[in-house]
C-alpha cells in the first residue's frame, strides 16, 4: 500500500521553505484571524469549578500536605 508521494505536491509545514509550495501568506493571515476569533470566546470563558478543584488538589500533592 506504500504509495509514492511526489514531494512537490505536498505542503511544507514551514511555510514554503526549501522551495516546496506552502500556504499563501494571505491565506495564512485569514486563517489566523478566523482561528483567533473562534478561540477568543473560549479564552474569555471562566475556568470550571471542577477543573479549579483538580488543579488545587494537584498543587497540594506537589507541595506536600500543609500543617494545620
């Protein structure tokens, strides 16, 4: 099943270095704006209480039990 892939038809993850075709700069910018708009709402959401509780438990384990 090992199909031969022509490297000139694949996208270069580094944005077109070494002569391989990459994603056009304008397309990269548009994708970046769309992704930022999508994730801005996620970043602004509060952290769920359950996650905060789990983080506190992990920090307590990492620092050892506190003396009361």
